[in-house]
C-alpha cells in the first residue's frame, strides 16, 4: 500500500529503509586507541536496524526488526502458513541449529553451524537438484546427543534422494550408520595415516582397530573413534 519494495526491508541495501546512523547494523563500533573496540547499540534505531517508517510495517504484530531477532525455531512458527519460508527454518531446527537468529551475522557462526546452514539450503534445492557428492568435516561438533540423531535423519534424506555423503567423523553414532567405513590408524599423527579397515559398519565391530574395539564396547584407556565414515547413496 505504501509502495515499498523488498529492498525496503533489506539492511544490505543503501537505498532501502535501513537505519542511516548505523547502516543497518544495529550497533555502533567506536575504535579506541590501545583498547578493544567499544560496541554499543545504535541510539537512532535502538538496535532494530531500520528507520521508523519501515519498522511501522508489521506482520503478525512483528516489525522487520523484530523478525530479525527471532530464532529460526520461533520464526518457523510465525511463518508456518508460508511454506517457502517455514520449510528451510524447520530444517534448521531438524539440524540442531534452530536457536540461530535470522539476523545473526555469518561471521558469528561456528564452522559446524555454517555447515548445517548450507545443508539446509541444499535440502531446499527442489526439483532442479541433481545427485551431488557432499564432503562434511566433523558435522557433529558441538551437538547434543539428541541433535546428532536429528542430524543423521537429515543426512539420510540426502542419501534417499540419490546424493553421496563423505563424512569425516569420530562420533560413534555416525560411524555406525555409515554404509562404508574407512578407518585411518593405527594411531594418530605420525603414528597413523594407514588404512587399517575398509568395509561396512558391521564388519568394523569385529575388527581389532581402535574404532572397532570402541564400537564393540571395549573400554580401553585413551581409546577413541579414529575414523572417516562415508555414507554412500
């Protein structure tokens, strides 16, 4: 009704409705000599990133500034009627990163969080997607046990649609779900680097390698799962 375009609600567009005082960042950085920079909320927009006329537009009672402060989990509920918005947000929740805020800077994400955001984007590729090989490096880093299981369900979705996953991983649950396991050893660092096992996860349970003994339930001091698991579609 006001003639606003989508650019009006982008804090990356200078010609849009972002706050001119902080350039849509929501905070002001003051450089201090011989001291760390001081970061303070923008006084003009109060950290909302946009000027007043833009913030006056509401959806479900929320301004664009409010929406950017929502977690992916909460935003999925707000936009549940819009599948194109809700689906990727729900996938983030399934991947264990539903706590990430919509307006959170990519430079604040850990490597594991950024990796799972990319996975969610790939799962939303739609009919144009072609079978792809994905290489994941320790995707379970920082995840709770329950979130690891949710991650495995998402990885299985990729395999089910014809993709191939090569996963460098030490987590026993991931290794146990792999179609083919390649374990490097016999130890770490200079004492490793050799293929000590290559086969399915069932055969690994019978192997006398560090990972095989670990998965079989043997408790050896200092034992850890040293493996690179590959889930093949």
